[in-house]
C-alpha cells in the first residue's frame, strides 16, 4: 500500500505573462502512494490545476516554464519526449476535469470517445465497444448501451462525469487526476460521483489525486491532504492530521472559517487581507501579509519544513505553527 | 428534421414575398420608367403613352405587383426585359450557369488554399508562418477587386498578352476573373478557419483528447479539424449567393455575361423586370443555401438537433 | 493596478505592433487630408490642357490625367474624400444600428421580431445591388452613396448590438438596477450601452475598410462621387480607359486606396487585440 | 451552356467577330433603335450615295417620283430570296409599310402615305401631302421588308426576335446581352451599285458580341480578339488610329451633342442669365480636351446633315459666341456678384450653383468638366451629376433638371427640330405654337433649298430661346483589322461584307 | 407570531419555451404553487438543486418578472396592484444581492457611481448621497479609498461587500441574497457571512438567503425552505430540517451534503439515486417520485398537498398526511 507512485520534487511553474513571470507553483514537493486518495485543497488561483496539468504536460498555452522533477514509478517524466508522454497519458495516468460538458467533444458519441482511448492499445472495435459497455456499468450508468450511443449534450451533468471517469479508467491507469470533478454538479450528484470514485479505487487500486477547494469532499474521501496557499504547499498530512490538528496558521484559520456550526454557536473565524500577486519571485512566506503570527523573518526568508509526524508536516518559520 | 425544413421553407417563401415586394416598390420609386428607355431619345413623347399602356406600366403599384407575381407563380413568367425585348427567364437562364461556374470554382479553389493555411496558422500561432500568412491576407483584403482586376488585365492581357482580355468561352478567359475572386475571398476564409481552429484548440475536449493519450495528428484531424470544419463549411456554403453578387464588378470588368453583369447593367438601364427577377433568384438561392446549411449543420453537429429557446411569458 | 486604466491602455497600445503600424498609416492619411492644400502642388481640379496624359516626371510626380490635372495633387485631396466616407459611413451605420439594436434587444417582442425579419430581408438582397438601387432612387452623389451603404450595412450592427444587449440584459447588475427603480431608458444608456462600446469600437474598425471599399466601388461604378471630385475609386474607373497609354492613372489611386484600407485593417486588427476581452484575459 | 459550345465550334478565321452594342430585336419596325450592324440583317428599301446624297437602288431596283411629289413607284425585281427561301414580292412591301405604320415609333416619317397598290413587280404609293423627310426614312434602316406571311401569321412578340427581314444575313443564334451568331442568306441578291458582288456574302458566319467595356474592345481589336468595332470608343480614337494593324473610318454622319437649360427653373427664368451662360462657354477650350473625334458645334443641324447652312453657324457665332465680359455683365445686371470673395457670384446670400445632368460617358464627362471650368471663370458653380443616358433623358422629359446634356444622332433635320423643343415643351420652348407651325410648313415644302432656308430660320429661333445650346459634333468611327480586305463602308454608316476577299476555305484573314 | 413581511400563496411562474428545432411549445414551471411566509427580522434560507426555480422565485419576489398566477404580498400590499407610490416604497425597502460578485456591478461605472445611483434615483442630493456612500462602505468594513475604483480592479470579496453596501444605502427592510457566497473562497465566505449576520442584527433586517450549500444555510438561517423542481417540498425551522428532515428529498439532500469532519465519513449514509429531473420533462404526480425510496402508486398519479405540521413545519408528501392538516 505504501509504494510510491508519483513524486514531485521541488516543482516550480512560472507562467510568462505581460508583466514578466507569474510564479504559479513554488517549490512543491509531495508524493502519492499506490491506491491512495490524495487531495490537494486550496482557494482558487493557488495553483492546483497548474500542478495537475504540468504532470501530463497539458498546459494549454505553452507559455510556462517548469522546473523540478516529476517522478512517476521512479522515472522522471520531465525527461520524457512528447511521444513517450503520449504513452503515459490515459494508460498510466488518467485525468478528468471540472466541467464534463466542455471536456467531451460534442460531435462524437460518448461511447466512441471512450472507445477511442481503448483502441490505442490495438483492441478491435467490437472488443473496445464491449469494454465501453462494461465500463459504463462499472460507473453505474443507467441504460449503458443506449448512453454509449448518445451525444454528450443528451446526457445530464452527472452522466457526463461518469463518461469522463469511464474514459479515464478505461485503460486501468495507476493514477487518476481529478481536477475539481464535482464542482459543477449538485450535491446529490456529487455524492454519487464520489461514491463511484471510491469504489473504483477499491476495485482497481488506482491512486487518485483529487483537486478541490471543497473541504467537505476532502473530509469525505481523502486519505492524505496537501493544503496549498498561493502556489505553495503549506501543510500536508493525513485527513485527520489536517482537520484535527492543523499546524500552519493558514490551515488553522481556514478550519475555523468553515461554517461547521450554527450562528447561535458563535461567529466564524476570518482571515483578513487578500492573496498577494505572485508576479515577483521574492523570497519569504507568501502568507506573511495575512498571518496573525507574522515575524520579521517571514518577509525575507523562505519557510522551513516542520515535521510533526512521519505523515504530517507544514512549512512555517514557527516551529510549532500557530498556537 | 423534415418538419423543420418545411417550416423554414415556409418562412423562406414569406421572406421571398417580402423581398419581391420591397424590390418591386423600390424600383417603382426609381426615377423614370422603362418605356423611355425602350423608346430611345428619338421617339416623340406622345408616342410613349401607348407603350406605357401596352406594358401595363400605368396601373397602380399593387396591381402591377400582383400581376407580376402571379405571372411568376402560375406561369413561371418573369415578364419581359425592356432592354433586350425578350422574356426575362431566357435572359437569366444563360447567365446562371456562367455565374455558378465562376463562383463555384472560386469557392473550391479558395477553400482548398485557405483551409490548410488557416489550420497551420492556428496550430503555429504567432510563428513567422502565421504572421506572414495573416499579414499577406490582410493586404489582400485591402485590394479593391476592381483595381486588382484592372491590374491583372494590364499585366497579363495587355503587356504580356498571355491571356485574353475578355470573353467567357474558353477556360483561359476564366483565369483572371477567378484569380481576382480568389484573392478577394481568401483572406476571410483563412481568418475564419484560423479563428475557428483556435477556438477549438482552446476547448477542454482537446485537452481531454490529449489526456486520453491520442497523438498530435489524431487530435488535430479527428478533433480539431472535424469540429472547426462544421462552422467553416457552413459559412462557405452560405457565402455562395454572396459570391454571386461579389462578382458583379469582376463580371463587369471582364465582360462576362453572368448574373452580376446582367443585374448591374439592368439597374443602370432601368430594365426593372430583369433586376427584380435576378434579385428574386439570388434571394431564393440565399434562402435555400441557408436552409441547406442548417440541415448540413444539423447533420454535422449533433448539438443543433435539440435546442431550447426561452422567452418570458 | 494603481495605474489609471487609461494609462494602462495607452501602454498596451504602444506595445501592440499592429495597432501602432495601423495608427501611423491612418494618421498619415489624416495628415494628408488636413494639409492637402499645403502638400499638393496644384489644386485637384486645376486642368492643364497642354499637359494631357503626361507620364510621371519631376513636375508631375504621378503624371497627369486626361484633362491635364496633376494626379499627385488629386490623390492627396482624395484622402479627404476617403476620410469623409469613413467617418460619415461609420457614423450613420452606428446611429441606425445601435438605436435599433438596443431597442429591439432590450424590449424584445414584436419590435424585435420585425428587426430580425428586416435584417434577414436586407441580408437576402445582394448588398451592391441594393446599394445601387438605393442610390438610383435617392440620386447619385457621394453622400447618397454613403447613405446607401449605411442602409445596406446597418443590419450587421443592429444584430450585434441586439445580441449583446440581450446577453447583458440578463446580467445581475441590470436586474439590480431595475430592482432599485431604474427606468428602461436609463438601463439602455447607462448600463448597456457603455458595456458594448468596446465591442462597437472593434466592430467599427473591422467594418470600416469594408465601408470604404463599398463606397469606393459605388464611385467606381459612377454613382458615387461625381467628377471632378478626386475620389480614388472614380479616378481608377476614369483611368481604365487609359490603361495602355497612361497606366499610372489606374495604379496610383489604387495604391492610395490599398494603403489606406490596409491601414484601417491593421488598426482594426490591433484594436481588436487590445479590446477583445478574451484576448485581454490571458 | 449550349451557347458557348456552339460558339466554340465556330471556325476561327472564317467567323467575323464584331463588337456592337446590344440589339433590341430583329424586327426593324418594332424597335426604337437599330444599329448599323443590324443592317446586315435587313436591307433598307433604297440606298443613298454617301457623296452626293443621291438615291441608289436597294431592295427596290428602281424608284420614281411623280412631279407633284404625291405618287411614288417602286420596283421589286424577281429572284431575291429571304433566308427562309421565300421570294421577295411587292405585296411584302405593302404589308411591311402597313405594319410599320401600325407599330413603328418612327411611323411619323411616312405618315403621309395614303394608299399603296401592286402593279406587276411595282408598288405604287400615293401620298396625301408631300412629306419632305419621307424619302430619307425609306433610305434608313427603319424601313425594310418582312415576308407578308410572317407579318400576318406571327405575333408581335414572336416577330421581335423571330422574323426574317430581307437582308444579307439572318439571326441564327442569340444570347441576350451576350452575343448573336449570324449566318449568310444564300438567296440574297442586292441592287446596291456600291457592291461588286451582288449575291450572297462570302463571309458565312458572323459573331456579334455585346458585352464588354470600352477598353477591352479597344485592346481586343488590337490583340485580334475582335475583327470589327462598330463604334470606336472616343478615348481610343487616337490610339487605334496610330495602330498599324487597324483601319479606322468615319462611320456615321451627325450626332449633335447639346445642352438644354430648364427655363422653368428659378435660376434660369431670366433669359439674360441663360444668355450669360451661353456666352461663358468657350468651344475652343472644349476643343483642347477633345480628340479629333469630336469637334465643337455651332449649330444644331450639323454639317453632315441634310439642309445644313453656314448661315445658322454664323448667326450663332456672332450672337452667342464666347464672351466672358458680356457674360459677367449680364450676370451683374441681374444682381449676381461675388460679395464674399469665395470666387463664386451670389445673390441674396446664396451662391449661383446648379446641377449639370450629364451622361456618364467619358466624352460627356470631359465636356462637363470643361464647362465647369468655363463657368467657374464667370463665378458660377456648376455641379456635375453623371447618370446613364436613359436617366438623363428621363429627367429632361420629366422636366426634372436644371441643365441637361443630351445627344441626337440623325442626319435629317425634321426629326431633330421636332425633338429639340418638343421633348419637354414647358421647360424649353417659350413659344411652341409658332414654332410647330414653322416646322409643319417646312415639312410640306418640296424644294430643297427652300427647306434649308426654313430650317435655318427655325434654328435661329431655337438659338434665341437660349434654352438649347449646341456643343459638340460627335463623329462616329468604326474600325477593323487591316488584314481583312474588301469591306465596303460609307461615312454615313453603311457597312457591307459582300466584297470581302476570302480564300477557298472561306478564310478572310491574311488573304493576299 | 411576528408580522409577515412577504407572503406568497400558491405563487406560480411559468415560462413559455420552444423545444428543439421543431419549435414545439412547452412550459417551464419554474415556480409552481409556492406558499411561503417570511416574517420580519428572520433569516430564511432557500435550498434546492440547480434549476429548481430558486432564482426565479427571487425574481418574482422582486417584481422583476410578473408571476403567472397569484401575487406577492409585501407588508400587506399586493404588488400586482400596487400604486406607483407603493411600488416606489417597495423598491426602497427591498434590496437584492446576486451570486456573482463580478456581475453585480456595472463594469463601466466606478464604485462611487454604482453606490450613489439608487440614492440619486430616489431624489437624494448628490452631496448627501456621497456621504452615505462613504458611510455604507464603512458599514461593510471597507476603506473609502476604493470609491473611485472600477470593478475589475477589485477582488471578489471586495466586490460582494460593495454590492451589499449598495443594497444598504436606501435603508432597506428586506434583503434578498441569491447565492451571495458561492463564488467566493472559504475564507472570504466567512467574512461575508459574518458581515451579513452583523448587519441583520444591528439593523433588524429580514433576509431571504438562497444557496445550495447546506452548511451555509445551517450557519445562517432561522428557517429553511427546500425546493425541488419548482415546488416547495419542505419548510420549517433550520434545526428541525437539518436534524430531522421530513421529506424524502430533504433527507437525501442532508445526507449528501458534505460533512466537514472526517470522523463522520464512515457513517452509513443514505445515497439518493438518479438524476434530478428536468423542468421541461416533469414527472407525473409527485415530482420526486422517480427518485423516492418510499414511492407508492399514488405518488405517481397524484400531486401531494402542502401539509402543515406542528411548529409551522410544512412538508409536501403523502407520508405525513396523517400527522398534519392540509393548508
Ligand atoms: N496559461 C496561463 N498563463 C498565465 N497565468 C496562468 C495560466 N494559467 C493559470 N495561470 C495563473 O496561475 C495561477 C494558478 O492557476 P491555477 O489554474 O493552477 O489555479 P487553481 O488553483 O486551479 O484555481 P481554481 O480553483 O480557480 O481552478 C492563477 O493565478 C492563474 O491566474
Ligand atoms: N427567462 C426564462 N425563460 C425560460 N426559462 C427560464 C427562464 N428563467 C429561468 N428559466 C428556467 O427556469 C428553471 C429554474 O431556473 P432558476 O434560475 O430559477 O433555477 P435556480 O434554482 O436558481 O438554479 P441555480 O441553482 O442553477 O441558480 C430553469 O430550468 C431555467 O432554465
Ligand atoms: Mg483549477
Ligand atoms: Mg439561481
């Protein structure tokens, strides 16, 4: 269970923008083990999708600079050619996106789009189609045969997301990257989709990298959690570490701002200030301007990794985090 | 689909009626009348009344219109050309194939040239290839077709004498007009293809296709080209009637007796029946092309088959 | 962020190559138009019967025409005509299109259906023919040609404004406006119009070359500018008859036209890059 | 289309390609215009000697007038056949003239015919009164012969493009607005003494092309795309004349181009203003811009017309010649002065500005611009408005004009003088009754010199109205490739292919 | 009981639509017979799946669109018959804040203009309006130096504060908040929620808060209304609805709502099956029956009535017929 599948080592991603460079991801390191659900949470714009896309080199505009290493099964994906990477995509690592309507080509049937991936493994058309139907059943698609012949717009949001899952699991990859897979869906559908992901993880032992800003999801399914803030991972641990024993001031405050109670039980905690622009790559902690415990050193020196337990660490100048 | 097409045809017919009435009354508003044209300057004014009566031109607008329209509907009779003294249909019937030959060739050539160029521009956005193609096509759009036609004539027919100056009998006659037309239309097709392909390239499903593990070629042909072709074909298709009128100047300069030339001469010479008939035919063509392109779009793009439009009640 | 938006905009204008090139080209035309009197060696209608069809030389750098008029001077003065076409044409089309588009888009219903139908109608009739017919009815002449082109082209603006209005109309800030008591006129002018101005600027600049071209074509056909107006289209059409004896009569006015239209084209292209929200968001 | 296929098959070198402006039909009685090239389809009853003006035989081999000018005898010999194979009969003449009287817009030219009867191969025509312009009409293209059967049995619409008038060629194929293919009439015979070959034409096929722009025609005839241009575009006169592979000839007599002033317009109500404008026009200036092709005109009945008189010209020159001082004086007397120094005279705060309604031909535009310069010199702002001639014509007929530029090509005076002041009586003729009386009187006059006197008097009257200003004598020219030998042509427009030299294959190009 | 500010009785709003290229006419019953009372000074939460008609209900309440049937009663005044004076009063007393912070403000107006506009419309002089604008910014804890900014220069949280500030300038009694926080980050959401609560307490406002986040509802509201496909299926005090949902749909909704405590994750949960239906193709009978675990034949054919249980708890389900009385 604890075999290391994906390992990021000091990953930096800079986007080239008008004003210069935007440091979207800074010095991110973590690893995902086989079969585990690893959640990356953070507020919008903190670089979650950037990490996901840079693993498979799928950043759309080709205006980024990636530094650091991405090891998959011990091999550095960074050194792969485009051609080699093509054989990783879909087969070793699958990826699903937030909005399942945009993610499916409107002019082909959903079944074809799933089969298209399967046929890359030199599978006959008929065989591929059979596999599609099976997969549809796996993802609990009602009326699988008919749905495979439907076009994306003929399906509801939940069904489309099932198609995406089927598509990305069709070649039994070892890792599934799910970038906000349920944000566009209603809560009842969200619950269904999460359930499917969980079951399939159990069945195929696929590791899942779950990207979300919804702490509810994290609490529900994640094994491990990395909390990101402005391009940096500020804290990482098991889901219980993070929820029960947050260390980093940001995580701590965030936990208290979750509406977990009723107003009669008192007001929520808030975090003042706003996220800094990430344009200049200056040293220091990026939470410094909002942190209640800020010290002089926070503004000039990069943070240090503080280990709490084997699985739990946070990046802060305070040895014990915010108390 | 069938009901839809029938309904669209119905609307099309209504539109045709409105266009015909609009055009009819517009021409009615024009100064002068065809009889003076027919008579020429030497005929005495008193003698015109008889002619005017003979052609029914002294009747009220509405009566003339109804008469003209019923002629078309019940007898396929568009009236006679006051200038050529022949029934309008036999006049137009010779022009249509010539115009279609010109426009369709132009369309095919410019499509064949422009689509690959546009795709390349989109795929290699901001490369030197893209810049050169886009800027060249921008220069092309800035060239008025009448001027280009004259220049081409000057060079190839007057100076080099490689090609005939005018006429329309042999394929050689068509080289210069078609070149003029292609150069004029190239830019817009390139631009359309490029922007369409760029839009598609930005779509999430292209990323999905890559994420599935498809290689570049498959993604570009199966997902990008196929999806952008929908809009491109439909657009090109719909531009057919426009091309015919776009050829007005070219036909005139090269002396090709197509619809455009006929229309412009008829309007200049007050040959109203011909103008009306031409506009009606082009309108009908536009409507048919429109419906056809919707049908094609419906076939190519499954999203169109169901659509919901709302309105506040 | 603290820069004023205007300064920011100027800055990005400065950096946009297309915009700058187009701007310079169009500016040069504007300068020619304003200082035509100072730049041109002769007046545009000063005939020299003894110098008919002189080929380009020191005295007449672009040669003379069949009335012995200096072609260079005529081309310089012609820039005034072209700018007049551009400004008046765009203005008219905008006034028609925006008013109708706003009203129909905002109120919808019957007016809207009428508009759509009218737009379909004008769309069905070949533009050049319609313009010719209109000019024939209202009489030849440059202003009338401009009006005719506006009558033919207003529908595309109306469609655009209508579509934009309909999409903006449903946005929350409009509904909020209504919820505290804004009247329709205020909604249209204070809320919707300012939000479509950038799109309009882009559209105008993209359509301007076409407007110039169509109006020039009408002049070429003899129903636009009247002689001895130094309209470039008219000059080309008059020059055609001298194509073998005086090819310069066709070539130079055409070049001037291409230069100007290309300038507007590329300016429009640049403006679109600058103002198109999608481009900007990247 | 099948049309282009047929024409592709036409043998090169054996088909003569002629440019012409579009035709209205082949039924010469129904149409309002008949181009010279159409005379290949229909011969006139009689021909006229281009030099002396004498009457020559045409279809009719002989023509005799009685002393009193009321009886006319025409002879139609045997052996002349229509392209249908039918023989020409005297009855055909009667049927044709009756048909013409019924439908032709030019029937006024022989309205005096009272009765006709056949006498062997002769036809005797009786007139109610003498008509001075009648013989001219029978020498023109508007009166020819159509088989009586065709006249009786075909509807007017069918006849328009389907009848077979007697002529050297017949219409074989027609594409409206594009071209016509003519084939030689094998049964043709003529009595025209100008032709050596009085039988059927050696050039068996003609292609008449209607579409194109002036410059393509001019270039085309040089390049060999056309063999004959029926009218040389005025801008190309010099160029074609200089070309060594082109023969160019004067083709028809007289087209007077003139200006009409609308005297009902508030600006031109005062005759002195009209006079001022006339005095401001310099025909010498005009001549500088014009080619050899067009010459200034000082009278309405031009030199090449019947009944021309130098007296009219002299009268015009001495009374209405170029005189800017006089012009300015007249204007100043009427209260028009340049008070604001903008170069234009003004009165009551507005400038003297009017619109000149002008045809859109190149010559017309040149004339207009020359006038504009002349008028500017006396402070008048003349705005040019160019239109197709039919609109100009229409505007003048409707009285919807200030100053209009028109042209009339006809070399016989009566139709001209009828037209000048009667197209829009209110606008141009202050005294229509008197004027028409003078015309009617002249028309009944038998003696040629006497007619000339009267026509001159009529012209002087017209000049004095100051509403009609003669400007240009527009000479027509026709050209063809020099390698084609034997085309017979007359300066009055006759064009005959009967004597063209061909080789054994029917080739007419480069035949020694 | 406290006085009712807004009363709805069997309110309906149907939209006419054309389906497909055949242009078949159909109705979207976006609000179908909603009966609801909002009392002075309370916070009512409205939840439901997307497309269930929540926003439409808000728009009808605001008189932005005319109801198809019945009418809105505001402070005892029937809005469909209101005089222009009453209408004007209504416009000042009810304010709205929509979901997307960016679309809440006119992008071409400065913050200052946006805030001052309602006051100027209601005849308040420019000078006073300006002062009030500054005051109201203070109220939402924002610096007045933002007054001259344009919306695109501000962050989502700031924009939402400004939208709230503008809603407040006319001293409204009622605020309708359509998903006021769903586009915001958690940390900002907490700020806005607190702000709303503070304002409500200090100014004695009445809120209708629309949201699909049950955690937010639980935190903020006194009573909760649950909508499903245009119908109000349950309405009652928050605590009761959260802890003891009556309607099977509410039950499923509560179960599906994400927990915020990982220790609860392994609890056995009831997972609602099926997709939410569409308003265009409504099921017969009770709209919920295709997804309902308890459905009987009756549910398929008959529409259940609104049943009022003790404590003003309303529920629309046959299961509770025995316990309550039909309204
Ligand atoms: N192609 C790009 N060019 C420039 N900047 C980019 C690009 N893509 C993303 N960014 C910027 O990088 C930062 C991180 O973006 P990213 O999409 O990874 O965030 P995210 O955490 O996924 O946010 P969200 O929750 O909104 O999806 C953001 O500030 C974003 O504006
Ligand atoms: N103007 C309109 N014309 C036609 N249908 C409409 C209109 N406005 C809303 N609808 C339809 O009414 C239904 C309810 O819409 P509404 O926006 O009220 O839902 P909602 O509960 O607010 O959803 P969400 O949570 O997604 O905001 C939807 O199916 C919508 O498509
Ligand atoms: Mg993201
Ligand atoms: Mg909503």
